[in-house]
C-alpha cells in the first residue's frame, strides 16, 4: 500500500484550476477522455492507426495517377478526382497524427 504522503498526481493542471483540458501524466490524453474512475483510455492498435495512413496513400496515388492519365475531360470527373486527392491528404495527416500519438 502506498503512503498517503507519496501520491503521484495523474493530471497536469494549468492555471491553478481543474479543467477537462488538463493532460494525463500517464497517457497524455485530456482529462475528459478518461473514465469515471480516471482510468486511461485504451491505446489504438498498430493496425487501427495505420489504416487511415494506408487509405490516404492509396487515394492520393490513385487520384494523381488518374489525373495524369487525362481522365478529367468532364467537370464531374475533375471534381471527383480533386475530392479523392483532398480526402487522401486529410487521411494522410490523420494517420501521421495517430501514429505519433503517445501510447
């Protein structure tokens, strides 16, 4: 049993008051992401964090290849390829953020 004098503070408080934006010293997640008993949220598996990254790469490469192949004769085709590339870039950014997130 731990001594009451040596208690590791779980959350970093900013500005003196307790806030839902305070970060956990164990997992780095905000206070609002923790359960009612202040247990840390489960970490994402390696596959779950890699899924948006791989999907983003595939969308960007497919969109760029089709754009370079000249399949944008219509405005609808150009619009769909532009959307595919932008969604791919967004998924790439999300995948990088999830991969770098502390476990």
